[in-house]
């Protein structure tokens, strides 16, 4: 175990559900795996842990949504230019989320890699918050249950699992960026 993981395990063992919530808001998947393992050892009730983990995930996602929602209003014009944020691009994101917001959120939750971008984009697009929460809940429950069960089954290998999650996320991100780059390049050529 790493020193950071040792600390997380000790905190969950001693303070259980009380500390599980803020830890899961900060870093969901690994904390969920560790919670499954600690639950298997008898230090944490798994049913309550599942509920706390789902709520923590929704709170963390809501904070990213709020960042996106407020971001376009509070971002100075110079930073908007640096990041390429234009009213036309915001309109495209809003149009996408009005048609495909639910599928986008669920796919982002289940792939784990594009979650941050999709959650912020949902806020930027001004997607209805109750609709956002509903779709997010649909994606959060199976994802949380999956990681909790992995932790229950093989949680003692949580450091290795964390490395796998990181590598898989990086691979999916690289593949996604490559696909989006090809798509963007083709669209740009069609416009000429």
C-alpha cells in the first residue's frame, strides 16, 4: 500500500461513513474500491456506503455542473479568447445537450474519462439541473456499484486497480481525442 492509501484506509476504518462522503467527492473510484474492501473486512456497512458514495458522486458532479454554468458568465473576455470560448461554440454545446445530453452524461459517467468535460459542458449548456441530476444518477448507480463490488472482491489490490483505471482512462482519452481530431479535420475540409 502507498502512504496515501494507508491514510484513506485508516480514516475509513476509524470514522467510516462520516469521512467517506468528502473523500468520495474528491476522488470517487479509488475511494469506492477501498470502501468495498473495508466493508468486506467488516468496518463499513456496504448498503450505507453505497448510498453515501452515490450522494458524494452527485454532489461532486453538481459542483462541476455549477462551474460550467457560472464559468461562461464570470470568465474574463481575455480568458474566453485563450480557451476559444465563443458564443457560437456555447450555442453548439447547448444544441448538443438539448438533443443528446442524457446519452452524453451517461456515456461520460460510464467511461470515466470524459466525465469532467461532459459535466462542465452540461453546465455551460444550461441543461436543466433536475434533468442533469436524473441522468447523472442513472450513470452513477451502476458505476458506483461496479467499483464497490471490485473493492469487495479484490480490494486489497486497490493500488494496482487504481493504476489500471488511470491507464485505461488515459487510453480512452487519447483514443477520444484522436477520433474528435479526425472528425473536426474532416468537417473543416468539408466546409472549404
